[in-house]
C-alpha cells in the first residue's frame, strides 16, 4: 500500500520480462519501464532487433538482457523463463505483448488450410496463457508480481474494413483470461490486468494510397484526432506494474484514442 506519491510509480529494483519487446508497443513499454528504473528482459525471436533495443535502454542505466524464444513453444518459453529467473533471481513483472495479425475472408477459406486462424490463436491466446502459467509459478515463489496482458479494443468491437475474426476472438479471450487469472492468482499477491490499445502510431506510415485512405478513415473516427504512441501505452503499463496500482487486478484498460466509443 502506498503512503506517499513520491515513489508510487517507480519500478526501481523490479525485473520486467516483456515478450515481443523488440518493436512497436513492446519497445515502447520496455522504454517506459527502463526509464522508471526497471531491469528489462526482452523475449523475442529477432535477436538483432532485440539487441538494438538493448542499446537504447542502456542510456537509462539498469541491467537489460535479450532472450531468444517463441511464446507458442512451451519448451522454449520455459527455457527463457528459467534463464531470466536464474539471471535476475526474480520476475516482478510480465508483459504479454507478443502478437500477430492476419486479415482473411472466412467465406474464401480452404478448410484444408486454416493457418490464418490457428496461427493467430496460438500466438495471441495460447502464448499469453503459457507465459502467464510459467511466470506466475516463479512469482508465487518470490511473493507476487504483476502480469500485464496486451489485448486490443478489437476484443470489444468489430473493426472495419479488415476482417479480423481470429485476432478479435483471441483478444476477447485474453480479456476474460485476464479476469480468470486475476481471481486465481490473487491470493498469491499476483495481479493480472490487461491493456487494450487501438491503432498505434507506426514508425513508417503506409505509402500505398489504398492503405493510406484506410488509415485516414481510422484517424477520422478517433475523437482525439490521432493514434496512440507506444510510449503512452508504456506509461499505462508502468502504472499497472507499479505500487500505485497495488489494489487493482482483473481490470481491462482501453487506450485507443476514443475509437471504440465512436464506432
């Protein structure tokens, strides 16, 4: 319980394991948490991109490391979690950020090739469960922690014009998994919350005229008039990882420029 706001949002002395922390939202969260004092462990498949982020994080001090692995392979995931736990002796924060996105038309699918369905469910839902299972077992040994699942506003609405039934279904399941795990893990002082981003500002805006028109349409439906920046999502993640939110669990937190409201 906080008794002062002086260090309420500090993550000094905490270790954060961030899946997919080498780009986009994960990179923004890694940056925000490192700036607030956390040691960052990045888990991803692309080692080169991961090491570039480590170079950026070095400017903020701390002990930051990269671990190669995929969240959908229980053996690889367990190996990474064990390595992080051995290196840092604890995992205070888990950010389940790894995710993929596929557009496809169900009416045109080949029933003998359902990869666009299964791959998205595997990464975006099964991967979240696998990592939460493995890390929560470590958190239980060390007195608790904070798990932050990156969901999406697509869990609550049907986005257009793209057809995203696999992505939206997986994210809706992640939100309810968040609630279920919050209840199950609560007695062990492990909090579980989710963040639901909307459209996020990209490093490289689209050049394709058709895609640019779609992006302009999305922006026009954002009451704030712009997309969200990764560091802003990082700020929300810092709050959910910090002592300031110690009595907050099972919450679904949307940061999407107000897009969901205007749909």
